[in-house]
């Protein structure tokens, strides 16, 4: 497995998600089970743009993968708290909670393998 290629793929995915959230945040937050929260979507998008850019630069890949993993863990926690408190609609939130958790684990495991 080529860890650097995987990291670049995650970087491109981060850029795509970040750009879509910055340009059109409400459909993104609705899709992620967070309801109509455009400011939250833009903040998450800006964060993803930074992490994606860091990963694509190819320097400090391990650090940027750890940042990606931490970001996804924070997203999972945010979704869980919003779901439990009733702040987020419960129709899509459980799926996105599971995905964010999985992406977090995958990024952190990949970070351990990168030199």
C-alpha cells in the first residue's frame, strides 16, 4: 500500500468537501444530518480546505493526517451531541456519525504508517 498516494487522495477529498461546504453550506449540513446551519458548514469547509491543502503539499503528511483524523473525530462528537440533544435531525445523523468515526480512525491509522 502506498501511504503517500492514500494521503493525497484524502487531501483531494478534503478539498472537494471543503469547497462544496464553503460555496453551498446549507445542502452540505443538511446532508450531514446537521440541519440548516450555513455558518457551521462554512467553518467546517474552511477547516477542510486547510487540511486538504496541507495534505497535498506533501510535507508533514503525518501531522496533516492526524489533523484530518482529529477533525473527523470532532465532527463525530458534534453530530452525536446534536443528535442526543435534539439539535440535529435524527434521520441522517446516525449514518454520518458512523462515517465520521470511521474516517477518523482510518486517517489516524494511516498517520501511524506514514514516515
